[in-house]
C-alpha cells in the first residue's frame, strides 16, 4: 500500500467516526489523526483562561500565539500523541462535558480554523494517515484519494453520546443529549468557514445497526481494493 496516503473521514458528533478511524488505522498500519481533539484542546485552554469562546472570539484568537499544538509520533512508533507546548494532552482534560459544550464555538472562529489548517496538514508527511473531523475531505485534505462521510440518525447518535463516559453532564437525560447534538449540528453545518458537509466524491455510510467492525470492514475493503490496482 502507498506509504504517503491520506484517508479522510468526516461526520457529525457521535457518529462513530473516531472509533472507526482509530480501528482503521490499526488495521492498515497507519496513523490516526483526531482533529476534534485539537479543537477540544483549544477549548480546554479557553476554560483554563476563563475565555468565553462564544462572546470573545478575538481573545481565543489572541491566545493562539502562546500555543504550540501538534501531533508527533509516540515513543512506541505506532501511534500519534497530541502535544501542547511540549506536554502530552490528556484525554481526561479534553473529554469533559464543559469542553464538549463550547468546542463548536471555538471551532467556528475563522482565525482558529486557519491556525489549525497548517498544523493538520503537517501530518501528511508522516505516511499513511487516517484523519477524521468535520472538514477533512472538503478543506484540510481535499486531495485525499479516499473520502468517507460517516453518520447516523440523530437519535442513534444521542444514544451513543449518552453512553460515552465523561461526555455528558451528571444527571443528563437522553432528550437533553439529543438537543445538545442537534445544536452542535446546527453550529457546525451553518458556520461561515468550512461547514460540515460531505466532500464531493465521498462515500456516505449510515451506521445505524452497524458495529464499528462492520464499518471498518466496508471502508477497508474499498481502500485495499483500490490500492491493489495501483
């Protein structure tokens, strides 16, 4: 298989794209790039610095000058580690309900997206990468040979998010989670810069009733068949 190859996986919140991308990277012996974690890290910084991302976008943009955020190959050589100012980013810090509540406000700031774009594209030099997010096939890696849009019905996505530890506030109901996801969809799909939408030529996979393994198998078969033709 080509060593310098990009696979773009886009989709809305709680669609299962992160799980699929991680598993696909393991199967194909590539590197998994989670761009959502990059935006979550900036959201976490905003919380630490008491910046209101929704009403103070310029302060968020100004904060970027003090940040060095990048993916680097981990010590085991098999996966990537996100680092902020030289320190490993901890999942327990960025996967909190408070972070999830503001990350879409952070992600819609044009200055943040422009700043992220360069850092996300830097990952192309690592070799085979499976990058997932909301604008990978449309903006970050429009030249990617393989593009997929992984989604599910709103209710199914709400169930998945509700089941994820640490992603929802204590005492939250399924209905509340569904409303939060609907609002996130609204923000992501209507933002002025790089709105969420399937990339031209991408393959849409609706994952209701499918296991992650089945989704990975469907994607891997398409990638492997095409790779054999080269």
